[in-house]
């Protein structure tokens, strides 16, 4: 029931950060899984959507960081044989 109620809002939120539609769906699914697992820790200090919103933002940021680390370790190599950190930083976009 919670997925049905919040799915479109969460996907739109993530979609503003991530341009890949498949990745948006993956991050949204991960958001719901994390929120479900964390339900016992929800204290009610904020609105439920606000709590879910933060989980979605953090999940999207984690996915972006993970993707950038894997891109940089996949062999973007400079002339000196070292990974070019500037090119890795430049490629970090959501």
C-alpha cells in the first residue's frame, strides 16, 4: 500500500537527480526496501513522506557515488598509467 501511495512522487524526486529511467526505477525500489527495513526506527518526528524523501535522496546519492567509483576503477587511465581523478570527478553526474 505504501508503495502505491508514494511510488510516483519518489520516482519524480529521483528523476530530477538521475537522468536514466532504468536507474530511477532501481533507486526507487531500493528506497522502498530501505524504508521498509527502517520502519521500526521511524519516530514520527516528521511527516512520513519527509522521512521517505530523505531515504530517497540518500539512496540516490549513494548510487551516484557507487557508480562513479566503479567508473573510475574500470580503467580511465591517464598517460602516466594512473587513474585520472579529474576525469572521474567530472564524470560524476546524476
